[in-house]
C-alpha cells in the first residue's frame, strides 16, 4: 500500500521556495533509501520517517525555515548515499557487509614516509 504525501508550501515567487525542489528532494531521499536499504524489510522505518518529516513540515511558509529543512534533507541524503553500508546477519555475532558499487573506491595504501617529488 502506497501512501502519497502532498507537498504544499508557498507559491513560487520572490523569496519563496519552489515546491518542485521540495518534491525533488522527497523523491531523491526515497530513491536513496531504496538503494541503501535494498531487500531490508526492517528499513521500512526510514520510509515512515521521511514521510513523517515532510508531512510535519508541509505547511511551513518561512523561506528561511524551508531552506534550513531542505539543507537538512540534502545532508541526510548525502550521508545515506556516501556513508551507510548494509550489513546482513549471517550467524551468531557475524555480519556480511554489502557495500554498493558507488561506495567502493580505489584503495590507496597509506605511506608513513612521504616520497619527494623530483
């Protein structure tokens, strides 16, 4: 069962937050949530939390407050996308980490003694 969230807010104009940006952030957060918590039924709480936060603030009219909320939402999306790795319980005290391909970066070994450029 899908719950639609109607995003309302100030109309576009001087100093107003375009509703389209709010809706885009809402969709981006849900896409990121689906990627990060893929095949995890317990992660439904993240879906509920996103919907709840947007619903609680849907009548906000202050452009400064809306911008602040947009920044928080963008930061949360970035944090989820770049810092969260899914772990699956495989047995007693063991986890299997399932990193997404976009999180895997080239591993450059650390060097205690820097080399001089020639």
